[in-house]
């Protein structure tokens, strides 16, 4: 099974209540998922469980309220069903509406390799710049990090 590690980067604004009144805070969520799309995830097929988990996260968000899901792949991906031997992008995959969820199921890893830690830092930095009331960093991986940076091919 893919190991899922969730860290709340920033706590939400509190809901205040008193005996006379209750104020509900309108929450928006910014979720950053670091997706371990290394070779080992494909060797043990943990990638399909991880992609399914990301699709579930994406389906649960309220995009009309400003919620957002960003997937930070460890290795280059395409999201248009192409399977090139070179190319792809390290850029985060943004899910801002229900129609964007197909990007997750259409994701293809071009050249999987080891497990770099750099995407965790990229996701953290993106969340720190977010204005959402709740910011979550989730790492979906099957093992331990074995390098700091990606090794460009």
C-alpha cells in the first residue's frame, strides 16, 4: 500500500461561538499532494492507489468556494493521455474544477526514477503563498526519500 502522510501546514481560522451567537467561518482549502511517481511505485502498482486517492480528494472539494488541489509530481508527467519517451512537465497539476479531475486519470509519467525530496519543498512553498483558510500538504509515497533533487536526464 502507498504510505500516505498528511501534514496540516496551517490550521484553519477558528469558529467562534457564544451562548447568544455563532459565527461560521467560510473555509477554503488548498491541498498540495506530492505524488511519488518513481519507478518503485510502478513496480508494485501503488501508483494506481495513489491516483485513485487524488481523484477522491479532487471530487470532495468545493471549487465554487475557491478550493484547489495541486499535484506535485516527482518526475515529468503528461496529462493529455500521451505517452512520450521524452518530454512532459515537472509543473504542478492544478485542479480548479470538477472538469479538471480527468487530468489525474490521464496522467502519464514519462521517465520514473528515484524518490527526490525537492517536490515536498516546492509544495510547501506553494502552500505558504496561499491565502486559503486551510492548507494541507499530503505526500503519497511507498518508501523513503533517496535523493534531495531530481536528476535531470
